[in-house]
């Protein structure tokens, strides 16, 4: 067991737990059916609807495709940083 723990860079207790679980459940133990985080807020049917809606071309809904100059006009303009002094000083102007 120590050799396996070193090989996979895991604690021996973790390796022991995995082996015991494998002996109890078999190959299914290597693919746990859990995930962290919040529970899903949408159902599989809602997800299918969202994906289908996202794949519809705007033209099919009677809208123009957002591209080119019209899309660029809707984006915020990048802000320019303030001009720096050419004197190379700290910007006080008297240096």
C-alpha cells in the first residue's frame, strides 16, 4: 500500500478507502456520481430548451445577426490612460 500511495501521491488511508470501496461496489466505485457546489437550478428539460434556443439563428426569429459595425457600436469604448510627462520625473512638472 505505501508504494501505491507514493505512486499516486496520495495518503495511505485514502488508498485503503478506495480499495475497500472497490471491493464492495466494483468498477462503479471508480466513477463516483457526486459533484460539489450548489444543486442544479434547472431541469434537464429546461437545459435542452436553453441549448435549442441558443442555437437558433437570429434571422429565424426575424432579427438581424449581431455582427460587424452594429455590434462594435454597442461595445463600450476603451479608456485611454492619462498622458505621462516627458520629463521622466514623478509628474510634478517642476523636475
